[in-house]
C-alpha cells in the first residue's frame, strides 16, 4: 500500500542542540578533557588568565554569563595553540556584602548591634554563610561550555590568600606608600565605614532624592560699607550649617549689594534675578567678589570650637558655580572633599561633628541642641530654628541624584574620618606610563576612562572599621605611631608573639599581642578594604611569595583579563595600583571591557520588570552554543551597551547552528552510502567550487586567528558565521548532486572542510564543534585525538591564499549575479525549477557553469558595450515547460521520501497521476528512476511512494 500523503506521519526526531550539548559535556567530564587540555601542555609555556571572582552567593545573570563566556573563548584558543592555560575558579567572600547578608539573617541592624551580638559568634556566621556556595553556579558554567577548575576554587577568605594580602600591605608600608590621616570620603552611616568612590561609580548606585534647598543669612560683622548686611549662602544640606566654618565665592565674578524690605543682602550678580524673582529690591552697589574676601560674619551656631581663620569670606572658585544658588557657598570642612580641600587651603577648622552612626556629637564650646540626633532628621529642626531667628532667606525643595550604598540602601554622605590610605598620588605617573603596555578593548579606554580615572583618583582609603575582612597587620604600643610593628607573614607574627596563628580573622587576631622591650603591642582593629583583596588576586590566589615564586615571577604580568566596563575604575584600577606599587609593572597585558546588558525594554535587567528570559530556560531550550554566538558577536564585546534580544539569540540556532549541523548530517548520509574513506585524495583543480571553499576555509582560519590574538572577538565570530553561510547555503547546495552521486572529490573536500572547521570553531562554539569532530573524525578516521579541544588550532595555508587570491572575488561576483537573477525570477513568479533559455550578464570574470546551474538557464551571454545590468529571457518553449514539470515531480517524490522517513538508499515504488504528469514520465522515465532511486513508476489516483 502506498503512503497516504494526507495523513500525518510521526518521524523520528533528531537530538536538539541542548541534548547534544549535554552529551558533549558528559563526555568531557567522564574523560577529563579539560584536565588533559591543561596537563598536555608544558609548564614552562604558560598563558596566564586572571579571573575576577564573583560574589559567593546568588545566581548568575546574563552579565555573569557574558563575562564567563569571554573568559572561556580566549583561553580555549590559546590552549589549542599549545599554551598551558590554568583556570581556577575563585569566590569573592570578604567585605560588607557578606556582613550585610549575615546581619539580615540574624536581624541585626547596624555595627553597634553586631558588637552586642558578639563578634566571635558573628564571624562564625560569616564563615557559615560563605561555606554555603551556590551549587547552581556550576550548572550554569557547565552549560555555557566554560572550562574552569571548580573543585580547587580559592576564596578570598582563605588563610593563604589573606597572608599574601598582608605581605602586600607590608611592602607598601615599607615603601612609604601607606599613611594614616584624616580625609573626606563617601561614608555609610548604617555600616559605619567609608565607601570607595570607584565602588559607587562602578555600580551606578545613584538615586533621585528630594532634599531641602535653603538660602541662609550670614550677618556681616566687619566694619565698613557692608556692615549690617547679610551674605546669602545656599546649601542642600542644612544639617551641615552647625559645622559652618567659612563662606566661599569666586573673586573674579561680579557681586552685588541690594536692599529688600529694609534688609541688605550680598550675592552674585548672575544669580540676582533668580534669587529675587518677583521681589521688589533696590540695587545699592556692584563690585568684584575679591572685595568681599576677608569679611567676617556671625555664624548661626557656635557650640563647636573655632579657630582664628574661621567665619570669614574666602575666594575658592572650585566650589562655586553660577547655575544654582546665590553664587556664595557655605563651607563645612569635613563634609565634602572640596569643602575639606578649601578648609585645608585656608587653615579652617576640620569638623568631625558627626559620629560613625551619623549622629551629632556633643558640643565642645557649649551645649549642642542636636546632640545624638541622626543628621538627616536634624534638617527640619535646623531649618525651623533658622527661621525662628530670622536667619533663613528661603526654604525650598530640590530633587537631585544622590549616592546610595548598594549593600544596605543607605544614602552616603561625604564625611571626614581617620583612615589609612595608599598614596596613589605618588604612583600616578608610573601608573600612566605602565598603562602604555596594555592592549585595551575597546581601545578608547586606554587614554580615556582608565587614564582619566587615574588622574582624578584620590588617595585610596584602604581601612574599614568593620569585622569580616583581612586584618590590617599593624601592632602598636601605647606610644602609637611612634612605636609600631607591621608584620608581613604568619610566621613572623608567631615568632614575635609566641602564639600559634590559626585564624587571621577578627576577633582571633585581635587577641594576639606582641611583647617587646617591656612594651605590649596590640593590633589596630581596622580591616582592609575588600578591594585590596580583589586587587591582590594575581599573586594571592597562588599564595605568592610564600609559594609558587618562580611560576609567578616568570609569568607576570598576566596575559588576559575581562570584566564589564564598570570594573575599569574598580577591579582593573585597584589591580593596576597594587601591581605598580609592588612590582613596578602593569598587572595584565590584554583587557576586554564589556558593555552593560539591559533587559528587552532597555531598563536594567530585573525579575521585577520581567524584561529578560531566565538564563536557565534559555540554556535548556536553546543551548549554550547559541548563547555564546549571540553574546560574543554583540557590541557588548567591544564595550558598547546592548539590550537582551531573545529573538536574535534564537536566530543564532536557525542561521548558524542548524545549517552547520545539517551540512554534517548531509555528509554522513552519503559518506555511509558510498563507504567514504578519509584517505581519499583531494584535487582542488577538478572543480572551482571545491577550490573556493578550501580557500574560504583558510581565509577563515586566518581571520579567526588574527582577531582572537588581537582580542577582537566579534569579528572572529562574524568570520565563523559567514563561513557557515558560505558552506551550507552555497557550497553544499551547489555540490548536492555531486555528493549524492558519490563524487569522491566532493566528499573528500566536504570532510576536510567540516573536520578542519570543527577545530577553527571550537573556541567559540565548543559543543557543536565537539559533536562534529566525534561524528566525523572519530567515526571515519583512525588513531585520532579523542577530542577536538585537544587538537592543535589549524594554520592557514599562506601559499594557497596567495596563489588563489582572485577566486574569492570571482565567486563573490558570481553569487551577486545569481542573487539578482533569482530576484528577477521571484518578481515574475517563475520558480527556479523551471528552466529558462538565456541569461545576459555584464562582461566580467565569473563562474558561468555555477550561474547556469543555480539560476537554471540553458545558456549565458555577455553584454557588449560595458552594460552592467542583467537580463533573463522568460519565454518558455514546450521543451522547457516539460523540464520544469520534471523537476517539480522529482522534488515532490523526494519530499514524500523525507516524510516517510526513508533513507536515500531505500529503493521505492512511485505512484503518479497520469493526467498531470504522464507526458513527463513518458519522456524522462530513466532519469526519474535514477534520481529518486525508484524501481518502478506507475499511474494511479494519487501521488505516493512505498519502500520495496
């Protein structure tokens, strides 16, 4: 019985890409392919990759996966080039992030409550939290195809890691690069600790916040023409007014004295109309700001002691602008880095009037009515007090961007505090010089954001008055800085203290005392900023200099790092600071800074917004190779930002992986049918299209190598994708008849191209490359290497490329003509299976036979007189019509074969409708039987086939 083509036939389904990837992953693990890829290379031929470790908790999002894939592509390539690329996973496990997570778990609100809870119990909870590593991370990393050693992962809380940090601190201290001082920096009142400027900029932790916008009267007390007038100064932080120590203006600008309702006021001329809008004032005098310099005034509050230079008007144009306020700014040194710099310049009193919890301290020159009050809650009280005393000129509200601490959602303030600093100012010149040794992707970062960050960077505050961190290795006697011991190793501390050191964390290390020359030395309680740990990663991960000394020194700087662009002024920066200070070298040679990925609506990726697909779902349904292609080809890999696009991601399967895999399956069908042998020789002169695809393969090898070695990943991926398109949509399609008829040269060429290409594509799409290699090389070859990832990356044939340089252009022109001709067919609704008589083309060098076959024309003529357009003759003869019907019938039979699940070697019987196709059958019986592998053709009431 012939098959009824109207019935749905359930066909066996081939493996999906996620299923194929799971099989490849299982193969890698079972046979330890990653381990072999490392161990097979000599130890003296290292390629060093530095991995910025992720935070120890939470699940990876697409930003993590983007970086992880980029961390895999380059090392895979260099592994196949013979380098030993050791890749060990690391966890970032110190700092406020962990403390805040533990605080939330325990219901602890602030630093003081931690001390009440008990420091040792709190530290043990931190240990417990950091031991519960999210197991799901490994699943994601496996499914994106990243090779990395998870089992031997280091943590920044490891004692060896911390000891290397301590060593680094001592080196910097001995070089005079570390000092203790009072500096102004961003400060979190909930955590009770300073926050690095670059940390806030990195995470873009700014929010819109409504604040007061007040103009305060400062009555002039100096004798002369301004006596009795009030200087008008503007501020958005009324809580700093009790700490006022000066008024600042721009001495080069024009200022004005006006009268309003019997009161006299001084302000900038440029701000007059804005400040006095709608008010009837009288102008008294105009003058340069320099005339006001030195005027004394009565401050609103005097319960904090003052110095001789306080409560005067100064010129300091860095503080003043004419776009807002009055053109005169109230200055409270200690609350704002510019205020502090101005205060230092004029020897004003540094104000430390807010404690670490953000509360006012007692007055030292009288009772402070705001004592114990949280600074933000004091705003309204201060405003009302100024109003009651007729010292408030205006009281408005303003919305502006304000920094928040992302760990606890607390607004940050600028606050002076006693801290320890690395003297970055001393290092800047060398840091900029060493930056010249670094290859930056994108290149504009090199002399742009990175150098600008160095030039603008303040000294680095590296101490934290917290708990979960590497301890500052400083022991002091009661004499303090006059008698200080800074240790550099656990052994040194054990020798000095006579105690066994088992844990460098607080509070255990706090209990270690050093007794020397009749004095007792106790440790300073601060811990190091966790960014010191992050920047120490190149040497701390291998416990340098206590171990692996030769290995580190021979292979430093590292070859490659990659993280998102926020790390330019964060991890990249701190690593460069420490490397410059410790070794006088740049820490890395090549760096890729990826852009920021947003959700499909342009907003930050968020589960709340629902603006991206769960990465797990994508990996389980679309696959890791598709995600790799999507991310590695995106502008993210050259520092640009991009929105997540699921449709485009899925298109990578449709446009690249599917055609490539179909080409493999197509080869397998006929390789099996004709007993293919890899020893069959290739003759590139037999067919121009054979030579062209081999030349294209070598061109692709060259392009991929050059781009990856220059750390330009997107163009390398583009070369892969373009080659797949050429292979599947041109070479395989144009060679289909030759291959299906058993042409040995065509089969040998396709085998060579597919197996070689599997090695070229392996760093970028490792799963499908492995499957291609296993399906072809290990199936048809003998004594082959067990994995494509253990193979050597192919070298391009320079002689072939040089001698065949014109074939690429010739084939390009050929395909352009084919595209135009097929477009003309489509416009006329004439299918390509219908032969036409003539195609007229420009007089250029092309492959005529390929055009005739692809466009399906009997002959080609070349236009005279330099004509550039093409022309198709659409007139049909009886003979041409029959040939068209013949091709349609053959297509129909082959579709039935495919639907029935028959193989190409299965002999069939064909039933046809006499009235529709009889004339074609009569004329082309033998040709039809040959092409569809049919034993017989017989007329009937339907179209159908059955296997004999």
